[in-house]
C-alpha cells in the first residue's frame, strides 16, 4: 500500500497516542514538504496548572521531520531522529499549532553531504504557537541522514 499525504494524515489522526491526547493533523502537503498539527486544550489533556502538558506539546511535533524526509528523500536514504530538545517559552493554553516545513535548501544540503555515503546530521527548528500567534515552545531536532549502501 503506497503512503500518500492523505493516508498519513488519517493514520496519525487515529493513532492512539495522538487521538488520546487530542492532537489533530490538519494538513500534510501533497509534495511532502509541510505538515500542520494542532492541539486543543481539554479537561483530559491539561496538567495540574491548567495548561498543556509539555510532553503533549513535544508529541505533536515529534515524528514530522523524519516522516516527511523519508518520503522526500526516498528509499535510497536512511533517516533517523538523532536528538531533540524543546524550549518552553510560555504556558500553552487554548489551541496550539505547529507548522513543520522542509525547504529546498535543506534537501539539497542533505543530498550533497551524503552523496559519497557519508552520514550527515541536519538540524531543524520550528515553533509551536498559540491562538494569539505567540511562541509557546521552540522545537530543535537533529536528524541523521545517509545514503543506503548499494546491494
């Protein structure tokens, strides 16, 4: 079964860790270069002080870069999450959203750096924002990319 952006969006929206926390995938671009995810605050996903759990904020951002890069780079590449950090800037209340984008420059760099079979670690950064478009958290991720060896 071929993975399509629509199928991926549906699968993650029924994936128990996502639906149980209230995370919704609202968009996966047809060209695999962008994903939008949101999390609304409900009684079942708020912490002791009435804001979003930090773990839920991270969960909404976690898989996207790897999933998008796997599709963009194709089967000749190995892509793994290598490290991650989330910097919390303000309490998350209401609906929070993450927009994850991969641009042409990042793709070109990954292809260039791995063309001779060398592994390459590429860093990304994106925001989680609230309804007032204020930054709630900044997500930093490093992905490990390498070309597969020819068989």
